C-alpha cells in the first residue's frame, strides 16, 4: 500500500508493517494506524526511529528503545491494560519511548511515564501510564545519547 508522509514522502508499505493502536495515543486518540520507519533502509540500526501515523501524514513521533536510555527500565502496569494486545512474551514485546526534541538539543527528553507497548505478533499496540513513581514525562537523555555515540566511535 502507498502511504503519504510529510517527512519521508510517499512510501510503499507492506500490510504486515501496520500497527493498530485501538485507543490511539495520548493527544492523538483519533489516530489508530501507525508504522515504524527508520532513517535507513536496513532499519533497526538506528537509535532513534519514527512512529509514523497512517491516518495523519504530518504525524511522525520520534521514538527510542528504553534500553538506550535506561538499562533497567521496567514499567509497572496492571495486566488487564495489556490484555487487548494478546499474549506478550520476551520475544514479541516491543517497548518504545516517545522523544521530545526541542531546538536546544541538550534538552532532548524521553517520556518514561507513558511508554508504547507493541505486540509484534498481533501488530497491536497501546500507550500505557507506568505506575513507577520515579518515571517522569521529561527524562533528559542528551548525555546518554552523547555517551552512546562516543562508544560507537561516531
């Protein structure tokens, strides 16, 4: 299927790459269909990828694996919140954090409080509110990102 996006132009997307968020995302409740896009064709090698709405071409949220931000990230959530996604296992669960990237890049932050949980098998996702009291909406990740790049020799 051909999908129009603001930032990536028109892309040819396989149907099996479509993710469904039945309740949408916080602030974007009417947007239900998404896909994950990468800055290169290999995918998966980037630290930051994009959650691209298929309902609104202008909506593409930068996302990152929580393990790139916090090695022991483990959101606490009631089991019934995740039931609509189907059975989650270590092999099929994908957890992503949305990023805020202001003009001052040193203030780049990840939302630890409201991660995206995706079942790679069922292609269903949801955004949850983690019950962890120490997880914040704006967790500064600039220093971690800088260290990660230095470790890779970039």
